[in-house]
C-alpha cells in the first residue's frame, strides 16, 4: 500500500529543491503546455478558478489575466518554494486576483468553497493515488463546473532513446513519469477517462497535442534535466556513475543535433476535459 503522507513529503522536498530553477533555464516547456490547456478550456471572465499543483504559475498567472479583476485564481502546491515564487510573480505582474496556498494536491485541506473551474497541469501522475485525488477534487467544483488536466502522451522515440541511459542505474520502483506504466491509469486515453468517470465526472474527452522542446546544445539539455522532476533520476544514480551516464546521454543527443548543435524533440500532451454533473442524483 502506498504511503500517501510519505510520498507527499518526498514530492514537497523535491519540488522545493527545484523551485528556484523550475521553468527558468530557457527551455519552453511548461508554459506552452499551459497555453494548450487554457486554449481548450476557454476561461470566462469573473470565474472562480482553482489550479491544483500550480508550481510557479504557468497556468495560474495567465488564467488570472483572462478571468479579470472580478474573478479569483487560487493556486495550491505542496511546495512552499513554488508558492513563494508564484506569489512573487503574481505581485510583479500586478495581479490582485491571485491567491496562493501551500496544500497537498492529493488531499487539499485549505480550499474553501466551490469553484467554476479546476485545472491541473502535469500533476496527477505524481500523486500516490490519482483516483482518490480526483475524488477529493470533485466536491471543490460547482455543479456543471469544468475540469481540465494535462498528462504526458507518447514520448518521442528519440528522447526515449536518450533517456534509456538512466534505466540500468535506477531502483526497480523508479520510473520516468513521461513514460506511462502499461498497467496503470495513464496507460491509455480510455483508462485515464475511466478514472475520471469513476471519480464522478462526465462529458469526459481526451485530446492529444504536442509541443516542440528545444535545447540549444547538450549542456542546455543537462541543465533542463536538473531543473525538473528528472532531477530525482540523476539523484538516484550513484554519484560516481553520473559522469559516465551524462557522457552516454550526450553522445546519443548528438545523433539528433542540427548543424548548430541544437536539438528539438516533440512532447505529446494529453488534455483530459470533463464536467461535474449538474444534477448529482443522476
């Protein structure tokens, strides 16, 4: 049985360590994915919007601008470091309709009232029990309210080839979250949608799209991997072996480099959208 509290504490520690460099190494990754989600969800002026696992605000800050001063954008994240950055960035942008709280996406406890919309980008697969989390999110949404979540789709085979260098050095229980477990709820669109349906949502639809991920050179790729959750893969490798793993990864990256040394991979993203029933007696 998964220790949800221990898992949450581990995630809080990881993302606290990442918070200063997360989305800050010059690779457009989280913001383009957030844009795809917001394009699909079409925020409405005046909405009460809850962003679960908000990070530094890739979804939260643009949605605050779109819903206007009469709306409320509340972001929660288990990492105090991420929340500190999100608050700072909201203040710098002059967004007075943003609130940020440290809270666990698995079982939120600080959220008051119900919201018109819930978003959660690249969060659900980090949680100890995704279905239980969705059930905990369900009462936070108003009847007929909307939910939108992003998860990873099929990984670019070239990128998977590069990341294979990590596998021999990792504990058997550890995996890259971009590669869905074949037996888990993220293995297919149907399984993902079934999880939402089981949690009580309806009108569930999954759309696949992709974003290009560009690295100026192999050093840029290396810096990126340490600025995101992939850092935990590096940390799981014995320190004496990391240099060799890096050399092998960079040799594989070089096979896909352009003449200027840059590398571009495609990352497939799944947008899963749904609503809360208007009549819960149905």
